[in-house]
C-alpha cells in the first residue's frame, strides 16, 4: 500500500511549488494512474515515494514504511522506471539485466518467471548494447531491470512517452499481467487516453490533485451536457463560439470544438447554429457527445 498525506515539495528555495499538499492512497495490488501534463508534479511525487527526494512537508509511506526513516527497506521492496532511459547504454541487454540483479543480491534465473513474458521479446538482442535498441525495446529492458528483484510496488514514470502506438498497447498489456501477479503499480502519464486503462486515477495540475476516482466515475461527474461542433471555418469558429452569450465554455478538440451551454435548453442548440450561420459558417454539424478524461481535465482546470 502507498499513502501520501499533505506531501509538499518546493525548488529554488521555495520559489517553485512542484507538489502542493498532495494526499491519496493506493491499495495493495491496484493499478493507479497519476495523470497530468509536463510540470504537473508527477515525477517529484514518484521520486519522493521511491526515497530519491525528501518531502518538505507532510508524510508518505510505502508498505507501511516511512519514506524518510525507512528508505533503506523501501528501496529493497520497490521497482522504479524513470521517464528517461537510465540504463547503461554501453552495456548489452544481458549485462544490464545481470548488473541490476546483482545490486539486489539476486540472479536473473531466480526471478526469471516474473520477467519471462517481457524478456523473451528482447532476448534475441541480448548481446546488443542498450544504447542501440529501439524505443520499444529500451522500454521493455528498463521494465525487466525494474522487476528483476521482484518488487511489491512498481513505479513507472511516463513509461510510454515517445513510444510508438503498438509498443504502448503491448506495454499496458504487460502491466495488466503484472497486476495479476499481485504487484501494486503506480504509473504516471501525460496521455489522457491511457487514464481509462487504470483502475483509479488522480488528475494533477500545478502540483495539486484536482480529482481522484475511477475513470468511469470521473467521466460521469462531468457537470453539463457536452456538444461537439464543426464548420467550414474551423480557424475562426472557436473565437466566434466564445462570443456567443449562450455558450458557457468552448475549446478545440481535434476535428471538432467541444462546448457547453450556460443553460441546458433544447432551443439553445438551434439558436447557436442560427447565429453561426449569420456569421458566415457553413457545413455546420453539432452533436451531443460523451465526455472523455481530457474533457474532464479541462473542465476541472477551468474551475
């Protein structure tokens, strides 16, 4: 289990508040996601939980051990995969794996059953230097090295950033199989679409937690009906939408713009379409849609 209570961390003598009074709990065996953009505080939280940073305030524990006083034991029990590939690039795949096993007084053979499904994908390249691997292969090697001592809690900091779509899917499939083996997994990501792959998520921005719940519950809590609209002049549509009295919020979202109304009246939709036509918009299309995690994130940020 992982617990944080009012954890804070500042940099530059307190000028930058990276983590601001963050509290949450992760249950044993849970797949928990920390979701937010770059600079939101995700990495600082993970570094404090893996005992690489000391909190400025609050308390945190991993498996009941305090991150400050119990750091030696925590390091034996957790696996950490940082966002930046940090293995020895001049060592081969096999040499990296053996090195990290030795650090924890174990062997690759002793815990091979845990990493077997992952390692068989990179075993054909075991004599290749790590620096010469593709992004997806580096990712799999880093995960093997983080697991080689059979940790009870696994921290993965933006593990799929910069990785192709196929490798991203394979990686999440691997995490589900690891979870089935009883490992507690905390993963951070800036990709909102990955939030739905977690059992629970925390949405974070500016060092503060905005919401913690299951992805389904966060989506259901979206406060207003959401609509998608597009026209022949998308470049000016967003600006025109924000000038309309009946529109509460509007933002760009792929090939559509998403919007909510101040009042949820059926006539508002037709009234808006009429106003947009008067402004020269053609090929107008509007439809009610189900919010995504990204819609929820933007809505929470605006409040």
